[in-house]
């Protein structure tokens, strides 16, 4: 556990203070492309954020947590044994000669000697922040982690994602820490890509409302297919607990985004009444992000409004954000919630 600093509530005239957690560890920067070739998912994505938070004095006002590696038994809540074994061992010497070949079998995946440790730290750190928020030791938090997670499926890394960090943390609270009283979790995935992995992991689970807004282009945009369609609503007891808002055409802006929040997400969230909200936060829809991904022309101010809408619509403050895949390195908007 780091410093005990807290952030004062914005606009508050009294001494009400909020404890905002941050988690970051440089070891997550050791995961990089094998030959250091350029790649949108690179160590600078989190390093720039961390440096900016420190330079601006924000980090010093937060509770900085120590990163943790995820334990196998918690990874196994959403991933198969084969998958865990692969990610655990992929950075070992015995994989040196076939690491690249193994990566090439997957969709948009690279591995190097730092991948295993970084993946375990990312999953464990998101889980750590979630647990501290659930315990009430933090009011909210931000996990600055990589590799990202929302594309990772039960038995398959994909889309730069090795473990599904948010799904692991969600399942951990619901199944391993029932005494903390988190019975319903709302996952808001605002990355420009659909969170295919997270959707599948809670497809039949009414305890988790998965909401994703993403570029879809009638199934032609990554990860492709019908998975991100609005017709995908869950199954069995989970029917109605999966909501996709697919952008079929690019260049949507803040107004479109806010309309979805006002007319879809917030009303549903109020009715669902979750005990915690977890944001799967990719910022690849930002105006300044990779030009090929500008499905939405969302702005920094737009993201601030979205987060404040989510928070103010809740009767609780158990709320945190996990950094997801984003291609605009260092473009994280400078705000905390
Ligand atoms: Zn993305």
C-alpha cells in the first residue's frame, strides 16, 4: 500500500474527501514486440500515463497500490488450464525457439520474455483495485495496466490481450469474495472495439450486466462477426444482461455517445442497480487516436461527462476503471473521477 493521500471531492465545500486508488508497475513495460518493431500496443501506453499523473501531481494525491501477480486459481475462474499454462510459460527459455511461431497461431498477438510476468501483473492488479474498492478502502480507482484484456477468451489470447483482466476481477468478487457484498456488477466497455471475450464469459450470468459501445460496421470491424451486434442479449438466465450498441458508421461524436448514455446505459444501470461499476476503458476512439480507428470523434471532455454521468447515477461510489487496449499511446485524458 502506498501513500494515504486522498482527493477532495470536486466542488465540495466541506471536508468530504475521496480516496482514489492507482496501480502501476514498470514490469508491465517489459512486455513488448520481440524485435522492438513499432506496435500500437507498446510500453509507452502506460508509461506516459503514469509519468503524466506524477508530473501533474495527481498521483501524489491518490492511494498508490502495489501491483500483484494473479494467482492461478483466480485466473481459472474465466480461463482454461491450457490457456493459463501457455501464458505462464510463454516467456520461459524453453519457448525461446518457438515463441514467435506460437504467437503467429493467434489473432493479433505477440510474445516476448516479459509477457508472462506482465500478463500476471495486469490481471492481479485489476483484481487488487477491485477488491480494495469492494472493501471500501477506496472510493474508486484506476488500474493502469497492460497487456489489455477485453478480447481475451477462455482459451485464446487475441487482439493484444492475454488474460481478460476485467472478467477475472469481476468473477473474483462475485465468486471468491461473497462476504464483501458485491452481488451485481456493471461492466461498461467503451473501447472502440467490441469486448468479445468479456461478453462470452458472462453470457449466461445475470449477476453481470455487460454493456459495450463500439465500432461495428455491420460486423466488418475488429473483432468482426455478429458478436458485437445489438441482437446479442445473453442467454438463459443471462438473457437481457448483455447490451451492445454497435456503431454501424464511423465518425460518431460526443453527442452520439452522450445520447447512448442518457437513453440506454443510465436508465438500464439504474434499474440493474449494481453494487459496482467497472469500466473497461480503451481510449482508441479519442479524436487524436490512430486515424484508422476514429469511429467516434470523442473528446476528452466527452469522456469526463460520461464518467460523471455513470457515477452520479449511482447511489454508491464503488467504481473503478481498468485501462484497456487503445492505439493512441499516451492519449489518456487527464482526469480522475
Ligand atoms: Zn480497442
